[in-house]
C-alpha cells in the first residue's frame, strides 16, 4: 500500500515536471549580436530601479556593469533606493545619470515600498528592476530595447544565475536556482507563467500604474516581482513575455552560509500561499508533496515498512525527471560544469520540506531584520 501511494504521487510529480520540460523547449532562444543592432530611428529610454540596504561593497560592481552596457548612456538613468542602510554609499559615476533617494516605508514590504518610492522620479517609459548584489551583461539593455520595439509587450521577464565558487553550498544553490528558472521558463512555454525574479524584470511605467502597482499584496513582505507578474498575467496575458537569451542573464551572488540560504528560501516560500495563479499553487503543492514523499519513504524504509529496492526506485524516478529539467536550465544559465547533482538530489527533499514547513510559521530573518508574512 505504501509503495502504491508514494509511487502514485511521484508519477503525478514526474508528469508535471515533464510538462515543464516540454514548455522549456517551446521557448526559443533569442540571441543578439551587439555589433549589429536593429535599424531604428529611436531607442527605448529605461530607468533602472535598485533597492538596497547595506550594499556598499556590491553597488560599485553593479554600477560598473552599467557603465559597460552596450547602450547609449543618455538613454537610461539609475535610481538607487536606500532602505535604511547603516552605512553611507556615494556613487562615483559620471558616465550616466544616477541618483540616490531614501525609501519611504509605508507597508510590510521594503522592496515594494522602494519601487513605489522611485516611481514618481521615473522619467522614462520603461522600468527595469534589479538587485544591488548583481552584475548585468553588456547587451542586457540592448536586447530589451530590440525586443520591446519588435513586440507588443508591457512586461518582460529575464533569467538570473549565480556567480559560483567551487563549493558544495554554491553548487547546491545553482542547481536549486536552475530548477526554479527551468520551472519559470517551462511555465511560460505552456502558457502558464506564474513566477519571475525581480533581479531581471522590466515593465512599462504606465503598465505598473494600470495594474495599481502592489495594491492588494502590500501586506506581504516579499513578492514584489511574483505578485506583480501574476496580476499582470491575470489581466493582460498577451502583454507579458519571457525573453530566453544568454545576452539577458543577470548574475547575482550566491550565499555563503546555510542559515542565510535557508532564510532566503523561506522568504521565497512564504508567499506561495498568496499566489493568485492557480497553476502556481498547483505546482507548489505537487513539488512539496513530491519531495515529502521521498522524505516519508526514507522514514518508512528505516522503520522496515518499505524495501530498499522500493525506496531506490522512488528516488531514481524523481531524480531522472529532475535531472533533465535541471540540465536543460543549467546549460542555458551558465557555462560552468554541473557538479554535485546526485548528492544535492539526495539532500534537497529534506531541505525543501524543512523550508516549506518553516515558512508556515511566517517569520524569517533577512538583511538584519525579522519579517512575517
């Protein structure tokens, strides 16, 4: 009976992940030769909004990557929103327009407040959000410009990857992120987009206003990206696109300790129950039950209620379908060799289930603060 029950759960899990793999292949890659931009009489003006808190070590690297963008410097501006930093940061940049403003906290979400605070200062049609600990590729903005001019689109979602050191912790994060990015791309491929990353998200300022910004979810501490996306897709699905391009991948820093990683994933998981996307809720439930079934399977094997052959079969069944999605996504996101896949796959169900249960408490630490849902 245990074998039938756990096998049934994992078969549903595998079918769902296989559906995402199919969706991943449906999104065609778009690459751009920066030396030959499209012929056009005008280019899009962008405003990059970067919320930050105590990021004096990271911001110079981000601003340096902006200075290397293959895009006219007069066609974009940068607004840095200081969220009560305990250190002083002064940008040393004269190549493009950059300003720092103070965050106006009015809700439970610092990042949503930061973006809302910056909106009145925006002078361009398009807004891009990214994080202070990121670095952007040189053709990042050029590709966005080309895409928005060729398509009737109001929101563009892009990929994020890690700058990894050769440690198990960093590779574990990269594999985890590859699965999330794979699910993101796959969901757009099957017309069920529900997730994005605010480190690489662009939208029209007028579209943000049309959606009434973060109204309706500003009591939730996280989700400045996901909830805005889901609101946009619910109302205007044809105006939200995913751009699958290596020229558009933003690189962020991996975390250096397990506690910080755990709290980060709790922060991400804590907003799942508030998803507006039915498919997003369904996928979150399937992934949770799939990982829980492996954890339960281990327990039943230890108690002698499940044979070693059965638990090995269940692990291999889940591993096979996960490995395909992760490999496709990892190959797209980075040129580094995929490592520790087997070890990470054995550990991940316990990590994922722990994060899911802890997120029900609704409290976590981030950037020196404690948050609740």
